[in-house]
């Protein structure tokens, strides 16, 4: 480098000191809101044969220096256009590309024009050499505050330029471009102004004029994408096709066509357009680009494979989806939620090690998602790692505290952990924004029931009946709520309705029997129990209820048989042993009764009713003697 010229317009850091340490000539000028003025001043100070224009946030690639020297040493070359890539992020992902004349001979006396986004002014017939030399621009990777300040400064300068030159097509293009850049996502509110500026630029330019062709093409593309984000897909396609009619290998509108058909769920057509983009992109050589286009999709292969993966998933072609997602992260390992999709596919195949790997990659290389945390929670649950499961679920809640699904998953986990008093808070949050989801309503109702909040549980079970067709389980749950509220008539009615369903639950018969007993409806209770016991003849609780009804209605032989059967299943059942003895005593089989009481006391010496009976029998015998 023969000389370094720096024009400082009021830097407040160590720019000047650093520049001077490298032998730079530093000139100071007051910032006047005109980039061209200061840049042209720097050109005037240069003494060497060649001028190289580079900004403070741009970097050369060392490997390109031999080629650069060769190009500069060719006396036939006067203007050299190189490839400028706007990059950002830890992996320096390419965002946009443009060819730009950065080297020219001083003797050409070229100057810049335009107060912002200035252009080098040279003759239309001037021969420009395109060299495969790269320059990376880091200016779009600033923190949000600096980006906002940069946006506002550029916007104000463009508005001033358009006030002075309302028919400056390049300024109109740049104004539409800066409006697109407001905020993190495409600013829908700016779409009318974007289209207005871009349309005017289209009208002012001739695609057959080499000096205007690139502006005409880029503003057609701006209109196409603005319509895409406005949801006007037909208009988006129209303008994209207009641009492609002029330049068949224009990558940005090619990408748009695939995006449009993907939004329309026209998977086959979208796949066709995306594959056309891939084919065209593979053949595209930036160094051969004759038009000074700013390309947003110079290399969007990763995004294309990601979209192809999404479409394959929609078509349930899971293996093909996995193949496309893997191609996407091979090109950009932090792309959107590609790792999440890969992980979910592996989780669905129960390949937990692979699933865990890609969920963790999502968190490491891209950004935190609820899918990653929930997926890792599910894997930890299957690995029976309760602590890790809860940690991932709490991270998901922290990330999206109002998300109904996340609150549901955490609440359900807490319910499984038998902490309904904590679970209910998260389930109620989920229900607050998801009141028509039967699964959420059911789990919340169950939680209320576990907490003894029977009226709340009843309300939710009744809501569930409105969301789903009546079924045996819900009606049984409603019966249980009425039962615990001591409304035994309604409980019995609900159990009966449950039993009338297509697939009744056997245990509802037992519930019905207990509700009938609470109303002293012994015959109805006995009928329900007998029906239940035909398929559940080892249920000791039901057998005891049945025996007790027989004893109460003085059917002692039937009661005796039930108690003996219970004792054949459980020799230590105190209730059956005592009631069996009672039946023997009532039926006049005193010796059998005494044997029964004594056997019972060998099992439980403190059982007072048996002690009292033996004393009573002994007293009677003594009196009789």
C-alpha cells in the first residue's frame, strides 16, 4: 500500500490514532450530511496511480491479494469491479451481494455523486474489468441501537435527496430499500411507501439502457417482494416474472416464486421453483455479473433446503424431509429451526441420542425455542431423569411464559409428579388462552378434582361434554363430582347415563351401586354390583358391599357365601370374618360363630366388636347354666 488517506468527519473513538499508527494521512472535515463530498475530497488528496475505495467496516480477503496485484499491473485496466458481500453473525452468513467498482486509476478523475448510497460517476462506454476479488462488509451486524441510528440517518438523507431530486431513480430505489430494512422483520407498515417509490423508479428507467437496467430490475424485485409480504401473491408473481423476462438468472425473483407457491401450499409447484433456483444458483458466477445488482439471495440454498424439508413434512415424506433439513444445516448449522425439525424427526423414530444432539445444536448455533426445550424434556423423561425434565420445562416456561402449550406440558408434568397445587397454576394459564382444547380442559378438570375443588371440576367436565361427544369416561367423572358434593341422586343419574354409552366402563357399575346405597336403594345397588361382579369377581370391596346388602336384607345364606368367598381370596379380611361370624350367630350356629370371632381376634386382638360378642355369648351361657 503506497498511501492511506483517511477523511475523519468527527469520530469519537481511537480511529485517528490507529490510522496514524499505520502511516495514514488523516484529514479532518465537519460532517455535512453528504457522503460523496467527503469521499471525493479523499480522492483529491491521493497521489498514487490507483485509487482503492474502502470503508472502515469493510475487509479484504488475504488470499485475493495475488490476483489483485495481477489485475492492477495490467496496463489495459482502468476500472476494476469486485464482489462485495454484506455479512453478519458469528458465522458471517452472507446477506446480500453486489458488484462494485472499487479500484480505478486516478488519471480518470472520477468522482462520486449522491449524498447517500453514492455512485461512482463514469462514462457509459467505459470498460470495466470484473475481477474475482472479494470484499466483506460488516456494517449490518451492529447492535440494535446503532442499526436504528444508521437507519434514521440514511432515511433522512434519502428524503433530503429526493426532495432535491424527486426523479432520481437510484435514490428512489435506495429509499425503498431502506424502508425494507426497518426493524428485524419485513416492515409491513412500510409496504405502500416501498411500492410507491419502486414503481416510480420503474417508470423512470429503461431496461434497455445499461446505466438504468440494474435499477429497473431491482425495483421490479422490490415490488414483487412487497406484494409477497402483503399477501398479494398474484401481483408478486407478475412483477417477479417481469424481472425474469429481462434477466433469466436473476436469483431474487426466482427465490420469490418458490416462496409464493409454498405459502399457497402448492407443494409440487413450489418444489419445482426451488429446484430451479438451486440449478440457477449453482451455475451463477458472481464475477461474470454484468449488472450492478444487489442480490439478497446470492446463496439461499440453505433456506431452499429448509423450505423443501417443510414441504416434505407437510406431505408426510419424513425421510425426504430429514434429507433436506440435513442439507440445510450443512450449509448453515444455525438456520432458523432446522435443527429442531431434525430432532423432532429423530424423536419420532425413538432415536433419542440423535434427537438430543440436534435439539442441543438448535440451542447452541441458532436460538432458543420452546420446541428444543420441550423435546429435551421429553427425552429426559424417557431417560427417567426427573430433575433434568423439570429443568428443561422451566426453561421453556421462562422463554415463553404465556404459551398455552408450554404451560400445559409443565402443568401436566407437575400433575404426574403428584403436585396438583402447583400444576393448577400452569394449567389455568393454558386454559385461559386455550379454552376449546379438550385435552387442556380434561387435565384441568382432573386437577381440580384431585384438589377437592369438585364444583370447579364439574364445571370443566360439563364444558368437555360440549366440546366432545358424550362418552362414558366424562359422564363417570361428572358422577364422581356429584358424589363428592353429596348430591347422590345426580351422581346416580350420571353413572346411569355413562353406562348407557356405546363403550361403558365396568367400574361405573360399582360407582352406581355406592351412590344407590347412599340413598338406601338396596335392590338397585345390589343389581349394579351383581352386574359388575360378573366380570370383576375378585374385587373385594364390591364383594363386601354385596355381602353387606344381603345381610342387611336378611338374606343370610347369600351373605354367608359372599363372606366365605372373600375369605378364600383374603384370609385376613377382618370385615368379612366378623360379618361371617355374625351371620353364623344370627342363623343359630353358635359354635361356628365363636370359632369365627376367635380366629378374628388372633388376627387383631384389639377388635372390640368380636371381644364384646364373645363376652355376650359367655354371659348368656353362664346365666343359662
